[in-house]
């Protein structure tokens, strides 16, 4: 007979609170008091409690006829299948044990593996060594001593620190915009900004470059707005798509300046002009350009005098600026809208004091004369690597930036070549799906101002050996600096200055 008292509660309520109900009201129940007496007052033997799976040790015969067997989903089996699929297609990621060294004279060296072997790092996005610059380190250390390690909450709860406001002002000034907003990373900045704007702008249409980073793709997807994808860095295709779109409707055109995996740089002027001709706002990711291009390191927009054509710029504090975090800069009202509506900004702990202070110091460093000198040295050593690859007959993808991609087709092959290089003291990460399309696997080198020509020469020797070791054919027209065809000697020779020495006294 169903209990009229228990039956008045929902199943979930009974499941959660059945035991307390029994304790509190069981003594008033005529049926239960009888059972209690016969069970010696042991409520754990109560069939009601047992049925609701609160107590598991009631005799089997009391529950057989009332409890249905619950089929359990095989979670671990599912996860195993997912991982096996990744391993089978060689896209399973194994992170190397690598600790980059920050002590004076050690950058860009790292300790690798369990034995702490010293290797040269070629793939870090700490492009100019800002993470270990004394001015940046000192700022971060002093901030910890004054304000502690953590922010203490979201900006709404813990408040806006003076450093947060200073950093946002500095970023706005850098990008020549009225306002800026910082986020926990640029992935979050891109996702939160695009998902919010494209969702709230009524009937918004998004035009997204086919080569866009996952953070922008995710933001656009999360907005559920209608999107059109134009061919990578192709202004004609962008125009074609925009020309077919209705006028008077809000539109966003979304792309990157320096492409992270190919090193290509977009035709910024043309793309912005086309977007504006059709009444769209431009959202431009300068993640791999900030700190690295332009007189003050504001990116390709600054280098080409086009900052005013970028309506919303996004950047990172985690690559050339050597810290962590991301940001956007734009008009005051746009920034206030994202600040007020984007969950990815609102509901998360603010950036901590050492990161705020370290980022501010890094931005000022890279906007200074010393920053310009670091950038010039980076460009020189990048040129040296590109020429050295050419002379050695090793392949490279055409890149006009500081990113030097060496194609090695096949996820297994590229991993093997990276392993061969590591054995020879050079660390570069193999890039494969989903970061690049299958068949477009590569090694991605990003030499900086502290890589020397000797390091590059050693890398070229190691890379040549690694290609041989893994049976990868390439056009090896040079042997020991001499052309195989005409025996002419050839040596890469570019004007190379010594790396900038940090001043002993740091202001
Ligand atoms: C083009 C691009 N945009 C955004 C991001 C995300 O930046 P963050 O590392 O600050 O999250 C990355 C990261 O690699 C990137 O390559």
C-alpha cells in the first residue's frame, strides 16, 4: 500500500531526505512503528529506505521485487575509446617535460626530461624573453610582496585594483583606443567578446577567416549567430560574401594579423576597407604580433599605420609580453558593453597582482628603445634561420613573419623528427591535427633575440641528420657548405649584432 505521507513528496526529495524524514516522522507512522518494533527499532532495515537506495544492506529478499536494476553508463570505457582513437591517428598529445631557464645567460635554454638535460628551446612564444627580463621579474616580485599572489575574487567582488586600471589604460594607449578590458587569457577574451557581441547585436552576421584560431571559432559558435567563412586572407572572397549580405544588418569581420601556424600576415588595410565599405565592424586578433611589430610593439596595425581601421583589437599578455592573460581594446561603449554582459569576463577571478605588474612592465619595456632593439635582433636571427634552411636544402613554408614553419608530412613522421632533434639537444614541438589540418603537419620554429648564429648552425646540422634518420628526402644540394652541382662554396652571411645586454641597473 503506497504511503500517503511519503507519496506527497517528489521522488528526488524522498531520495535525498528520506532518511531524515524517517528519523523525524517515523515514530508517528502506524505501519512503521509496528515494523520498528518487530525489527528491534533498527531503521536501517526499513524497506522504504532500502527502496530509495539510501541504505544498501537490507536483506535481498526484501528488495528484490521492488527495486529495478539500474544500468550504469560505462564512462571509463567511453574515455578509453576516445583516447585510443587519438593514439591510432597519432594526434594524441604528449607534453614534454621542459623547464625553461630564466637565470642570467641561460635563456633560451631549458632542462628537459627526468635527467634535466640542457636543451635549446625553439618553439616558445615568449618571443623576446620578456618572461625573464629583470624589469618584468622585479615588477612581479614587488607586486607579490605588496599585494600578495592572488586577486581575491572577481572584479565585482574583490574590486578593481589600481594596477588593473593602470594596465587597461596602458593597453588602450598602446592601441590608440579609448578603452581596454583584460581577461584571464586571450582565448577567453576572443570567446567572451565574440560570443557576447554576435549574440546581442540583433541579427548579427559574422564573416570569419578560414584560418582563424579556435578561440574565435568557439566565440562565434557560442553566439549562435549566422556565420560565413571566407578563404584565408582572401579579401576578394570576403568582398564576395559581404556583397551578398543584406545591408543595414550588424556585421562582424573576424581575422588574425600574424597567423600563428603559417607566419603569414593578412592584407590588413584591404580587409578593413572592405569590411567598412559594407558597414561591418572589424575584430582583429593581434596575438602573435603584439610586442613584436610597430614602433611601440602594438602590432601590425601600428607597423602599417592602420590602428584606426581596427574596431576591436584582441591581444595576449602571455606570449611576447611574457605573462598570462588577454585583452580587447575598442570604443568606450563597446568595452563597457562587453564588461557588463560577457559571462567569461564577469564570473571569474581577476588577474593576480604579479601578472598585472609584470604585464605592465613588459608592455613598457617593449614600447621602449630596448624593445625596438630586441625586435631588430629577433628579425635578424629569423632571417638567418630562413636563409640557413634554404642553403641546407631543407624545406620551409613561405613566411613573412618571425614564425618559421618546416613542413614534415604525417603526424608520426613529424613526431619522430621532433624526437630526433630532442636527442640532439634541440626542443621544438611537433604540430599536428587539430592545430593544423591533417597532411599539413610541421615543426614551428620561433627564434628570438637570444638565439645565436651558432645555435642555428647546430640546429641545421641536427635537422639534416633528423631528416636522414627518419628517411625524409629533401633537396640536399649543399654538402659541407659546397654546392653539389658546381662546387661553389656558400655560406649564410648576414650582419648580426650581439644580443642586447640588459642594463645592470634596472629602473
Ligand atoms: C591566434 C591566437 N589567438 C588567441 C590565442 C589565445 O591566446 P592565449 O594564449 O592568451 O589564451 C592564441 C593562442 O595560442 C592564438 O594563437
